[in-house]
């Protein structure tokens, strides 16, 4: 899963040293998600640095995102008591699409740029990472987070030395190199401006993910009828 930011770019580079070919998957949710084109430029940079080892695909997740969350957003917000539902619902839709992509292409490994350094983001909390890993495992896919424990300073130093564009630095973030999300920017504005992270209750996050994974599971199996059998074969 590829946004073209510091973490996912470093992860893609690391994976290219292990695999002959890396599929870069970028998603658009259809709601305030813009500058998706930036990821194509970043993919070209990876090819320049690492060679022609990457394919890049941009896919929509709007339909599933609506099913998981948007179609009843007001009720979901009231129920869970936080706007985290937007960011986490969006990311879960992306993960479900990634499962389908992997199954259709016979790929048994999946990775993204989740990082402990950005653990204030609800989808990168450890509880989220662990539960998403379990979801992939249902379908025989090994979900990895290769940069989760890599210090952000090391990632930044490496990308600079390799000649990647870094964008405009704000704290330890770099603007202008990856897609933007207006709702997400509003949700994390206090953190970005005043270093005040939103509070996320782990039990509530886990309950949200568990509920949505049931919907995602049915959605995946409806699109890949042999998914259950494929997963069983992969585990043998």
C-alpha cells in the first residue's frame, strides 16, 4: 500500500531488495482525497533509484468505503463518539481491496508504511496493525510493516541521501509529496499545529475494527469466490 510519503517510500525500497517485483497500490476514497497523482511521480523516483522493479496501480475504494461508513456517517459518529471512524474506515476499505488484489494476482505478501513514529494516527496504532494482520491471515496473506520500528530520522536521512524529493518540512512531516485528505487534515489539525494528538481508546478501536472486518470479509468473499479455499491451500 503506497502513499508516496516517507514511510511507504522507505518500505517500498526495502521490499525491492527482497523481491524481484513490488506492486505499489494507491487508493482514492472519493471524498476529499486529492493530489493522488503525486504517487505516480514518487513511483518513478523509486524506479530511478532501484531499477524497473515496480508497477503502480491507482484504485478507487469509494463503494466499499460508503458501505463501511459513509452511508451512515452521522450514526457511526454518534455511536463511536469520535471522528476516528473516518480515517479508520477509509483505511480498512483499502485493506479489503488489497486482499482482493493479492488474491487475484496470486500474491501472498502485503506491506505498508505503518510506523510507530506516527502512532498517533488511529490506523497505525498497534491494536489496529495486529487486527489488520489477522484479517489478511484469513485469506492466507502475510501482512507486514517493515518500517514500523525504524526511527523516522533514519528514514529521512536515507531518502535524502538517495536523492528523493522531500517536500516542505513541518516538524518531522514533509508536505507536497503524497496525496492529501481534507477530512483527515481536519481531524489531525490539533496535532499537526500544536502537537496535541487525538485520544484513541484501544478497546473502542478494536471493537470498531472487529465489526467492520465482518463486512469486509463478506465483501472479499463475494468478489473472490475461491478465497476461503485459497487460504486453506496457502496454509498447508
